[in-house]
DNA sequence: GACGGTCAACCGACCGGTCGGTAGTTTGGG
DNA sequence: CCCAAACTACCGACCGGTCGGTTGACCGTC
């Protein structure tokens, strides 16, 4: 049941932001009464923190599956981007954008957990950039972490921007342009 | 007075999201009583729409000033990025991230205006990418619009991500890595 | 004396959250 | 094997407070 509540909450928060989701909304979405929710979630701050934790435990394995494939780095970047694109098409953009862009509405501990979750994702993606540099398939200046953070930021930003423009179809071409730019072209190198 | 209200509202919304900013907050911030605000702003939906419009009329000229400089495209990209970086350091991230990541909390007309504003920015940045391709200073596949949208998305995403991680200093290196990747290196070409 | 701006007072709805209580299930001791 | 205690999940009613928004009066200015 708790998982169902969090599933519904995630979907609502992704598209509205945490502070625009009330316990009443959440109760309606899962078919319970408002009071019952408090048996599963202590308060709104805990709701936010649970959502952030799930953001890691739920999507982390999906990223890991792509990263652990036996392919070159550009293919992995495309695979990661496709995960974000699919979520966007499913109307489920990453929670980190919704939560991160209204930081002052979160408690201190929630902010800390959000930052930690972001760092975990960046570190994961950095492995791909490091692999790409090692195998000569990616070219970029600076640290792999910086490159990975830029990549992650673009994925987050594209989800938001595509939805704002009502033009979900441009996610793919935009990210493809980026990946091509960091990929060492076959003709050279 | 209306401008002062909108200034204060912008600052609040940037860091909290529109639905977490109440008229009471806003009244406290500008030193008026809540009731007085409604002589300047009809309702919350209009507040959101005015904020979006200002996002264009206020920041548009700043971008234009950089774009109309007589420099090469990579320098213009760095200039645009620096604007976003300065705003981030000033605790004033772009409104589009805050508003765009909670679209379902906005009215239909507000969403339309937000999308239009986003399109205007993308078109502006696309001019720079087109120039770069023309003068041979930037290399990328696909349309200039796609490249520009990816660039814009990264700037938006980096603002959010840096704040979430509490590490504002990594904005510069991350975006530098991207710009370098799309810039045609002097040794080649 | 018309007018733009400000305000105190107020409104109904809703907010996050609590309370007391009720079914149903699980558990353990005689 | 039974029954009572304990526990889980749920709920109606309610709390103080805040929400977005309205009203009507008051003010200085031209």
C-alpha cells in the first residue's frame, strides 16, 4: 500500500511540484481517505524524502543496466537518454527537476538527500564518460564528472523544456546533437 | 509599484515555485497588505503570466546584447552561459525551470505563454549556432534549433542541479566542457 | 468631488495534521 | 482449540491556520 501511495505521489509531484500536491489529492488518487495516509507517511516532509529516496532506488538500476552493458560509451549515452525520453513520453519526467527547482519549499534534510541523489547519478554517468575517454570514443575537456553533470543537466532540462513547449518530439534530436558532438567521429582520431 | 511586486514575486518563485508562494508572502516581501496586491495583480494566474512575460522582456535584451556582439559564436555561447551563471550565483535562477517543472499547476494560457517564451529563447540561441556553423567555429549535426535547445536545456538543468547539490561552482566547468565539445578546435578544421 | 492606492475585516474553501474509534487479522498462553 | 490481547489498516470528525479572493471604508491628490 505504501508503495501505491508513493507511486501516485510520484506521478502527481512530477507534473505539479510537491507543494501543489495535497494529501487530499493523494488520497483521491489512491482511493483512500486523507486520514489514512498518515498511517503510511508521517508528514509532508517525509513524503518528499521518501520520493527522493525512491528516485534513486527505482531509477538507479535502470541506469545501471545500461551502463553495465558491453557497448561503447556513445551507445550507453544514447541508452541513458532513451530512458529519459521514454519517461517524458509517458508523462513521467524526472522528479529531480520538479523538486530541485523549488528547493526553498523543501526541508533541510530533504535538500541534502536530493543533493546526494543527484551526486549518485552524476557519478554513475561519469563512469561512462571515463570509459569513453579511455577507449577513445568520447572527446571532452575537463573531468568526466563535469561532462557527466552537463549531460545529466541537459536531459533534465530537455524534459522540462519539451513539456513547456508542448513539443515532446524534439527531445531525441536535441540530445542526439549533443552526443554526436562529444563522440569522436570515425573519420578522424 | 507593480514592478516592485513582480520583482519580489520573481525572486520568491525562482526559489520555491509558484504554488508555494502565497499572496501573504508576497505582501510581506514588498511591505504591503495582502488586499492591496489585488489592485495591481488580478489573481494568481495573472501573476504567473506576468512573470512569464517579464522573463522575456527582462532577460531577452541581456541575451540580445551578447548575441549582437561582434565576436565568434563560441564566445557568444560563453557569454550567454555567464549570464546564467551570474544569475545562479545571485540566487536568481531562471524562472522557466521553476514554472516549467510544475506545468500542471499552471493554467492553460500560462502554459502557452511559457512555451512561447521558451521558443523565443531557443530561436535566439539558434542564431548563434547558425553563425557558428556558417563561420566554421562550431561543429554539430542536425538543425541549429536542436543544438540551441540542447544548450538552453543544459543551462537550465545546470542551474537546478548545482543548487540541488549545493555546489554552485561547478556550473562554469560543466558548461565549458560542453562549449569546448561543439567548438571546432583551432588545430583541426 | 472623482480617483488611484491603501487598508482592516472578512469570506468560504482548503491546508497539513490529529483524534477517537472500528473493523479484520495475527499472535500467544492456557 | 479457543479466546483475548495486540496490531494493522482504515475512517469520520475535527483542529487551528492559511489559502486566494472580496468588500467597503479611508486617504491624499489633482
